[in-house]
C-alpha cells in the first residue's frame, strides 16, 4: 500500500522522517502526536505515545524487499517460539509513504540493562540451529549491502576519497570470491551485535532488526563480535570470552577472518557516510575511518556509531 506525503529534497533527515511517520500513522489509524524519534540510522525509529508501537521507516524504496522480508521472518520466528521483534498483526505491512517502506512493531518494554556478549552468543547459537521452513524465501547474505548505492549518492565526500572507496570495494569483492567457508548454510541474522538485542522486564532476550536476515554461513554473524574485539577494541577480553563460551567457536581461528573484517570496515564506513551532514562529529569520524582504511595495518581508533 502506497501513501502520498509532502515530498522533500533534503534527504533522509530527522525532519523528513517525522513527516513520513505522521503520514504512515494517519494511514494506519494511529495517533502520532506524542511520537518520539529514538534512532536515525539505516532506519528511523519512532516510539508512539498513544500505543506501545514502534514505527520503523526505511531510507528509500530500495529497502522495500527487506521490509517485506522482515515481516515474514518475524512471523516465522513467532511460530517457532523464538524471542524476537514482533510485527503488529492487525496492520498492513509494509506501507510505502513517499518512497519509504514503513513497518509497525510491538514495543518491547526493556528491563533497563543492555544485553551481554554471553547472551549474544547464546542467541546466535540457538538461531543457527533452526531449520528454515518451506515457503520462506530468503536471500544469501549481502556482504557489501548497499555500499555501491551509498557511494553513488554520497554528498560531502571528496572525489579522491570516493575513488579510493570504489577501488577498495572492488578489491574486497575479489578477495571474497576466493574465500572458502567450511560451515553449512542456515539462518543468519546479518547484523549480529548486542545493540540488536533487547532484554525485556522478565529477562527474556529478544532479537531485533531483522532487515538483513538471510540464509548463509554462520561466520557472517560470528564476525561482528570477533571484529569488535580484535580490530576495534570495543569489546573487552572478558566479554569476548563470554561470547565464545556461549556460542562454542572463536572465529579468529578461521583463515578467512581478516577478509570478513575488511569487508565489515568498508561497509561500516559507507553506512556512516550517509549521515555526514548530521554534524561535525560525524563528518570527522567519516574522515577518520576513510584515512585508516588506506592502511590495513593502521589501528582502527573508531568511535562507535
């Protein structure tokens, strides 16, 4: 279902996302007057004040297939009894408002603490052993995501940096083509970090952000925590040991680990590039990341965004 809203040429900003959210709520019969923007990243997330619902807005119509997949995966995980984000069942999913796919989700009332790396390892262990049902069509993992599209649409980035990133992307695609995985294919979350877990008031850990869900090798999920520990220093030795202990495998021992790290860093950089106009701090971080990508041996003193 498509809904018209006032169009804007300013890009995906908090103001533009708010207008899309209001139009989507009107179409769904929901009150948006006390809605609160809680995140602006790959998606904009709004918490409604009138009902316990989260409104999720994607950047562009290119994300429509991903939004449809999220809805299907959420319904499958619900049937499995697997704790994960749940779509609102009595609303049409997704809406398309001014070229933005919009979905509606039940609010998870949080316990008030972040998920741990031990919990992340346990959730991924349980997810990776699930058998995918007949009829649920999932893509393979998109290792580079929308990086090429982001580079085409980049604004505020020097042509020299863009040319470097284009060449870097091609080099990494060649390295990936030569990589050999030893694991079987199965369900993969595709963005497996602790920020994509929520702990509810009863202590249950829920998997959220299902837009990158796919069928592929589990290494793609295990890479995230290993990379945050080994390359970025965002994870302590104790946290990573908890993750490995809960899951049962340390990906750093696999020969393809360095290639997956390089791909992750490239994708993280092109993702943050989209918000370069949001402030000087973001622009500086984008510059820091691009500079460090030019030298594989350079430390990754990146800030977490």
